[in-house]
């Protein structure tokens, strides 16, 4: 068995355990919005937003040299 498949299997098991332990519904309030969702979905959404911000923002914030004419 390839070690990559073993690692993917282990991560899938950990994800299943995490989801099973965080099934309760929580209320998320932001400004004047209110939303109820599973805690696992909320944590996954925050992870995805952080992942995208960490991937996109450095490229937007770095100063690129201007091309010479």
C-alpha cells in the first residue's frame, strides 16, 4: 500500500471523527445578520476563507516592479 493512500485514509478518518463530534447547531451573528449552522460546517467555512486569504492576499499586497519602457 502506498503511504499517500494511507495518509489520505487517516485524514478521512480524522475528518469523520471531527464531523461526528461537532454536529450541534450554533448561531453565528455578524452585524445584523444571524445564521444557524452546524459547528463543523462553520469551522470548515472559516478554514476555507483563511486558506483563500492566505493564498490571495500576499500576491495582492506585494509591490511588483513596474516594467521598463
